[in-house]
C-alpha cells in the first residue's frame, strides 16, 4: 500500500477537473477520502489510481458496445 496522499486541489489538477467535481465525486461515494477534519480531506494515490481505472474501464465499455 502506498502512503502518498493528495489534496482535493491536487487531484483536481491531475484529473483536469474542478474542485467542485472532485467534491461531488466524494459526496456520491465514487471517490473515498481520509477526512482529517471538516476542512482537511486527503485522497490516497491508490484511490486516485482505482478511480481512474474504474472510470476508464466503464468509458471503454460504453464506447465499444
């Protein structure tokens, strides 16, 4: 398990999305976070990779059907 964590801002930059989109994915349960406080949430590198893999696979299934 990797111990590298990112902030919502960093994940938004990596995924070329807005902070609001990342927060919406967190609220919907699509993206899991480590909540250190009400304002401080961290997302693990493993979780970001899982999310990308899952979304890429789902997108590929839709496109090739």
